[in-house]
């Protein structure tokens, strides 16, 4: 099979545990780009944060961000924007404020969060990786619902970081029965992401593929999270990182090394070294477009 697009998750995939990008990963991405393979990021991060990672990797393409709710080029040319309606955002926040949690409304240009401080340290490892204060405004307020009363927001995603695991389960079940306009993605035992109905990384891949004229079977995707499972199953070659959870590995066609063992670079060398450049394959009439 000839693969024309490579999609990479960011946290736990492109980034090592220390938040850095290894030199071998940059070299691997440059290698497949030279072969004419389209490289993109598919991430739960905000667009400004994903764009910063893309710049470090010298990726100049459309990026799938907010778990598929926002797809745009570095120049701001959006080909897909899905948002939770203002009134639904307000109702969701009002309900969630009844739980001990931090609520974070993630817009493509800014974020708004309450000042709740979690006793466990998960938040410190997650929230502050999703935006850069220099390029992405992060505002913390005492009450999000009161803020929304004066300034309504329609955003691609709401992130909720719970103090207790059982609260996440209870809130997720209740929200699923109360709101048909959104769907929930559990990223771990404490984090729940709320997205517009129909939004997922897989649907983001489908939308980008339609825009570029690339079929799912011509795509390779690499990820490590629960929210990566659907696209790993659906794409032509689905790859799980060695640090991924068991469910992710079971869904994959191939499991590479961990993010701290240069898993992306290892996979690229193994699977793309035998593939001829896309332009050569066109000239030989092996591919038609």
C-alpha cells in the first residue's frame, strides 16, 4: 500500500515525557516530507499550541486540533470549525460547577477557566501544556457561569479536570442523557473533554482527507491515547506508541517504541524507507493524483 499522509498525535507521541522533541523525530518527519508524504498533527491541543509544535517540526500544513473540532492552516485558513452553542455551553458549565473540578473552555484563540485548584497534580501536567501564554490568552475567573452571562462563548471544546474519579463517571453519564448536542471523551480517570456532537479525531481526519483528496486507506496515523483509537482502527495503517494503554495497542496494526525511545522515528524508518517518492509514483502512473 502507498501511504500519502502521516498524522501524528502530539502529547505522548511526538513529545517525550519531558515535553521536548527528539532530534530523530524531526529528522524522520523531514524524511517523509521529502518523499512527498503530507504530514499533519492531530491533537486535543488548541490550535495555537499545535501550531507552535508544528513550527518546531517544520510542518507547514493543515492541523487537526481540538480533537477534530478545528482544522486550519498556519495562515489561519480554516476548513472546519465546529463549536458548542453559547446557550449549551452555559448550561454545561452551570451543571459542572456542582462538582469539585476545574472547567476550562478552550477557544481557538483563548481559554477561560475557573480558579479551582485540584489536590492531585494531574492538572499541572495537562492544562499548562495546551497553550502558550505568549501566544494564547488564558484567563482564570471565580465563576465561569457569571462570566458567560455577560460574555457568552461558543467554543470547540470544554475540558473538565475532576478531583475524584467517581465524579467524572457520574457527570459523564448525566451529561450524555441531558445534552444531545455534545459528546464526551474520557481521556483518563480525571479528565473529560466535551465536544460538539460528531466531533472526533477520526472525523477530523476524514474532513482533511476529503479536502486534500486522500482516502483513509492512504493514511498512517500514530497515537497513544484513548481518543486515538477510532482513527487508528480506521486508517490504512494505525500505529500505537509503546507507551500507549493496552486498548490502544489492541486497536493498532503495529506497535512502535515509546515516545522516550524515539517511537515515531523508528516507525517511519521501518515503514517508509521502501516507499518511493510520491512524485516518482505519479510519473510512473502508479498513482493517479
